[in-house]
C-alpha cells in the first residue's frame, strides 16, 4: 500500500501518479487529445519526468463523437511505438481506450469490440457527469464483469450523481459489482483530497481504500493537460 501512503501522506496531500498512468490521450489525431507526433512525444516526456514508467494510451471510443474502433486504433498505436523508439524515450506503452457508456456499450462489450489493458483486464469507461445516474450503468458494468473484464470508472470524482447521499449507494453497488475507481491526479487546485466537493469525495474514497488507480488524463503536453478551448469552460462541463 505504499502507493496510497504516497497519495495521502505526501507533504501537499495531493493525488499523484504511480509508475503506471492509466488514462492518457496520447495517440495523435484520433480524438480531442494529442494533435501531432511532437505533442505525443512531449506528453510522454512530461510523464516520464513525473516518474511514470508505463503509459496506457486511452483514446475515446465514443459513438457519434469519436467513432474509433479497436482495429483503427491499433495501427495508430503502432505508429506511436515507432516514434517513441526513434525519439529514445524510455517508457512502456500499452493500448487501451476510454469507452463512453451509452446504450451501445453493453453490446460492444459482448462482441469484444473494446480495448482492455493490464493484467487486471481493465476496461476504462466514462459516463455523463450530471446529477442523474445513467440508466445503463449497472447493467453495463455487470456485462463487463461477465465478459471477463474489470470495469474501471474513469475520473470517478467527476460524476455529480456519485457525490450526493444517494450516490454513495450507487458507488457501493458499483463496487459490489466488481468495478474499480480511477481518479485524476491533483493539478493545481483541482482534485486536492479533502478540498472542495471533488476533493472531499476523493478523501472519502481514500479512507475506504477505494482509490484504485490514478490517471493523468492528459490531452496536451502541459501540466493541466487540457485542450485550450476546454480550459475556459466550467469544470462541470469539461468532457474528458
Ligand atoms: Fe479521458
């Protein structure tokens, strides 16, 4: 549990990346993440500088917005491997995806048109962030488990429907179903455990031992890592 001690007991009590970054939009030109090979290499160098040794590339699979399919993403990932080697950056890369949870995800899971990663067979997914529980949430999570995956809820601190009193029950249901939780790291004043609504949520997760993974969710080679157009919007409206 050295990982959690580092998270919770650090001098600034921030959420920090471990050796593996589980959430990163580092493949160029496939979503709202990196726009070029140069940006992708810069993202990798930033992460290596933060102590990361393995980066999971998690492009969006988001029907109607980023219509990526695993067979299209694999060659783009292979290109990135070659560019990493040519640049001499010492970091391991693995392909995953950030799957949008909608009516179609359950069928996608059953058909195996997903990208899981790690020995855990993590299947990273995101949902709407508003106050209402997505109607497909638990059914889709159950389908993931039945198909042999470990559901990994992306930036779990972001969903308003998990942060209220009723949300605690949903969180417990997700946990009981086999889901695991990924939190985005602390950046500036964002995601500081115990501070603000999200920070209090993160602190409660930590206390329960339910903060399983940390991701950078980088889209750009900057510490904040967001596309410029998204930095001017309110945090609640930012889609990752
Ligand atoms: Fe993301």
